[in-house]
C-alpha cells in the first residue's frame, strides 16, 4: 500500500461530563507519546513520532511511503505514571495527492 496521511482517533473520555474535569485536565487513557512505523522491504522504519499529545483526533502527513504493513506503537498515555491502558478508536490511512 502507498500512503502519506494517517488519521488516528484516541479515547479522550467523552463519557465523562465536563463538570468532573478540572482545568487543563488530560484523559489518562489518551495516548500521549506514540509513533507510526511502516514495514518497507521487510524492515520497520519510523515515519512519524509525537510526544505530548492530549487531543482526540491527530492527522499526520509525511512523505509517501510504499509499505506492506503499518504499526502504531504507544509509548505512553496521559496517566500520571505514563502507563495504564491506551485506547485507539480508529486509524485511517490515505494516499493524498
């Protein structure tokens, strides 16, 4: 597959009411640090990496990649210790011209 755009939808605890959240609150299960890897010619290579995310929707663009597999690797969540369960709702992959 050939692609250059990935859209990830992370869990930001939409089931909680806003009254339960203090200012600048970050959902603990939301992915904070993550990377995208593509398998090109049998080898995994990083095509994108982000630190400090707290947003639900992340759209990333990069140079076009021809790969036979894509992997999203979660490095940490927004939990206080950086651990805990991470939740990904959806991953979309596009080749935009």
